[in-house]
C-alpha cells in the first residue's frame, strides 16, 4: 500500500491561495478529482476559482453551488464543481447521482468533500484549508493521491 505524500503551504493572502491553486492545476489531467475540506469561510470557493482560472475558465463565472450542488465550466479541461454542504453523507451522494460526475473525463473539484469522502475514487487529491494566525491567514495541506497502477495490472 502506497503512502500518500502531504505538503503544507502557508497562505498569508488571497494571492498565495491563487498561486497554490495554479500550481496544482498545472498538473491536472482528465479524470482528476480534488476533494476540498475545511471550515466555512476557509477559502474553498476561492481555491476553486483559481483552479478554474488556470484551466481557462473565467473565475467570475465560478460561484459556490451550495443550492444546486453542481456546476459545469468549459476550459482547457471541463471543470465539474460540486458542493456537498447540503449532502448528509456518502449514501445521499450516491442517491443524488453526484458520483456520476467523477468519471466524465474532466476535472472534478468537490467542496465539503469530507461529507462523502468514502465515495470518492482512490486517486482523489485532498486539499485541506484551515485557519491560522487567529483567522488572519490560512494553511493549505495537499494530500496527493497514491500512484495509479499501470493499465493491465
């Protein structure tokens, strides 16, 4: 079993969040799944907007899909933006058929992913945003997916 590599990045401001998101986006390809976790207001949607920008999507078109649960944005890769804030657990995630967006050949970013983490594929990258400095800044922890097994093995 492969260990997942973790790295932590301090985010003193929105520009640092944008740079970290752009760096992550540069390595994304079809089928990538990014699970975003963190408390309310920690910067999950800001991070999604910056990934979208790096994929050629107008970041102003990206809003938190809390009530509609899913948005599609077209760019270098199709971006599926899901929000599970109003989803109770993995069972509801499946019942609402939100799992169908995980294997569409695009990139899927999921806010509040901790509500259905066990339903996400093993190649999911986890991005955790947390408050630091009494709420004045954030800390980003990226947990990489384990390497995928070669096809046919």
